C-alpha cells in the first residue's frame, strides 16, 4: 500500500538551495552509488526576513534583492535535471502573504520548483544534516539552529530526530524588534533575551527531560558567535557558557553595532548579531547548557541527504504516511486494494492527462492509503474529518504545497466534489489534483463492497474533460450497485466540468 514510485538514478549531480530569512545558500554535489561529494557552495546575505513590511508582505526592494541572488544561483543549477534539485523556503516565506508571487519569480530564476516547508520539517532536515556530519552511533544529541526568523531545537538519537520544535524568533526578527536603529543598550539586550525566553519556556521542560550526551549548534549565527569567542581567547573549542557570558557583556558595552567589528564579524552579520546573541543566551539559560559544539552542516545538507533518499527510494514521506495510517487505525487491506486500482487507472490516464511523473503517482498512492483516516472520528462526513486531519498533521518530508494537495484528495474522495478546496491550491496544482482525485474517487467507488476480490480488468480512456470506463462483458449486469454508484458519480463530476461514461 505504501510503495512509492521507483526512481531510476540518472543524476550525476544534485543540489540543494536553502532560502533562509537571513541568507540564501546553495550546495552542489556529485552523486555516485548513493554517496555525495560536494563540488560547489554559494552563500549570499539577502536578509529576506528584514524585507517583510508591517502587513507581512515582501517589499519590492527585498524581492528584487532576492531575485538577483537567485538568478546567479540559477546559472549554476538551471542546467541540472528535473528532480535533481530541491529548493526549500523557511520562516519568512511561511509568513509572507505574497509568497506565491515570490515563488513564481523564484522558480523562473532557478529553473526548479520551490517548496515552503513547515517549521518542524525544517527542524527534521536540520538534524539530518548535522547528524550526517558526525560519527555514526547512538549518541543522544541536542541540536540548536538559530536562523533569521526562527530557531529550531531538536533532540535526536543517531540519525533520528525524536523531538522537534520550531520557535518564532531568530537573529533577524529579534534584531529588528530591539536593535533596528543599530543602537545597543544593556536594557535592550535584556529585553531581547527575555523575549527569547518567553518563546523557549513552553518547550524547555520537555527538552530538559531528554538527558542528551552532547549539544551541537549550527547555522551562521552560532558559527559567528563561536568565531567571536575564540578570536577573543575566551574558549578554545565550541562555545562554553562562560565564553558566551563574556561575549554578552562585551555586546552590552557597545553603543552601536558598528562597534562589534573587533569581534571579527563580517559586515552583513553586524546588524543581526545582537539578536543572535540574545537567542543563544536564552537557549543556554533555559536548557541548562554548559557547552556547545558547532557543526558546519545544517539545513542545506539535510535537504541534500533527504533528496538522495528520495532518489534511492527511501523516501521519508512514505514512512510518515504509514505511521499516520497506523495511528488512525486505517484498514490496511482495504486501503491497499483502493491504491492498487487507483494506480491502475493512473497508468491508463497519465499520458493523456499529463500526470506522468513519480510525484503524481506517489501523491495518489498516499491519498489512497489515508482516504479513510477520518473514520476514527465519525462515519458521517468522514471525508471532511480526514481532509482536516491530513492538513493539520505533522507529516515528515512534505512541503506545505504537497500536504495541501494530499489533504484535498482525501477531502474529495467521495460525495460532492469540493471544487473550492482544489481551487484554493497553488495554481500549478489545481488541474493535476482534480484529475488525481477523480481517479481516487473511481477506485473508492469500485471497492465499495470492501471484499477481498480484485477490481475488474477495466479499460479507461480519457480526454481533457471526459472519462470512459469499459468493463468486462456482462460484469456490470452482475453488479447493479456499481451501476448506481457510477450514475451518481456522473452527477458529482458534471459540475466540475467532467463527463463520465461507462459500458
């Protein structure tokens, strides 16, 4: 039931692009036999988070600044094969009300699709990137990443992230709130630290209970803090609590961010450094951290390793769907039968309906696996409950756009076709998702009896707005209930603009 489309690895190079709130990063690597060899890295300070106006819209200046960067990135990855590049947007794009407009321009500049990922998904990928840079084993780790607009705290064992949180604070957001004019005062620093502690407090106790062996920080902010304390000779390795306290005192003694230059900071780091120090001090305080090691790997490496997993058919999304189906007591045998029929119909319609891609095949299989998830809540209108659960469940590996499509398919698999739910999807997803949903609806309809018998060996022919099902001779005569269901389905599909016929 949970099998995904087989992907043949024809990629010599793969790339990951991280559209962060402070900086954009790109990493390119050779891929041979599942192993990565990094061949190129690019980083540019874009400060997209600082370009959000009071209405949470990306300003024209920030938009232009970001696209100039992405056009340069596009020169490097534009020629790479579809499916070999994964581009993710984080906190600022999660917040921006005009993110769709930005994504369209970004995709044109890069030549590859852009995903906006949820905070906890960002945390999972960060942990994956950090873990791949460490020795193998079952070490218990606490990983901290301070980005421009969010801070991720993750507890994990080995390669598995066990607990993940994404908090709404970062070096850019706190610096904008307390140091936007560049002035630094001891009182302001204390206020910024207190604001950070308020964000951390609700999750602090749960993390303190984990008894980790090692604390690891990543991201540009934490690396800049490490470099500053080591340049001053306050510690020799990583970041100690004592060294961080000395740095905090030094920052508070400055009257303006320009006075931070002796710490060895880059020009683009000066304006956001006080906010980053405030966040890290709050993390050390509330999680009782005596010392932190620093990793050079973070989100972009995690995205790259996750991409390789998809290419090598170890997609975390398939495991996530299986786990959710088990948690919500979905009947696996019935779901498997529905998935088999849906994929059979998909193979017959994919070419004519321009659906022929592993992504579409996978999303249909996952929707079939989860289509009855709402039954645990109530049988009445269970497709609505199921759509809501899928939309609001933490599904590892899924972008916001993918999860919205999956929820729409589950919501639309029976009864009246909820066209408005599909029209609310990203415009590039609307038509393919409607067609995938029609295939799922037919598969569910053909397994209404819930018996172990297979669906008939039928033929499906489709044109842009029409479907014709041909059943084995006299099969429909022996299944009058199916005829009634198909006739009802004709009525459900007509308002959507599709004509269903059968014989």
